[in-house]
C-alpha cells in the first residue's frame, strides 16, 4: 500500500488530520510531497496504520513527488506538525 492510498483508506486528509491531531494542511503537504511528517507524527501514523505505512513508504512517496518538482530532498523538509 502506498501513502496516499492509506490516507484515502482512512477517509482522506481531513479524517487523518483529526486522528493524528495535526493540521489538515500538514496532511495535504505530505500528500503533495512538500514536507515529510516528523518522527512523533510518523510514530502515530505507524500505530494508526498497524505498521502498514513504513518510513520507506513515506519517504518513497515524498521522493517521487520531489523528483517530479525537480526539488532536492533535505532534512529541512521534515514537518514540525
């Protein structure tokens, strides 16, 4: 399962944002490849997804989006949400 499929399965960005207690904008940014979730949020994602969503899945999704935008990937892209 990829990251956006999991978000859709969970009811979309609004639903996921409520479940994770983050802003909907943060979830949308993850979907669009603008930022990555921080470690605390990733751990919540892992728990909510029952381990289906791994760091590799999230990073792979992010990297694909970044490549499409011709953007280099850096540590500053990790969200504070």
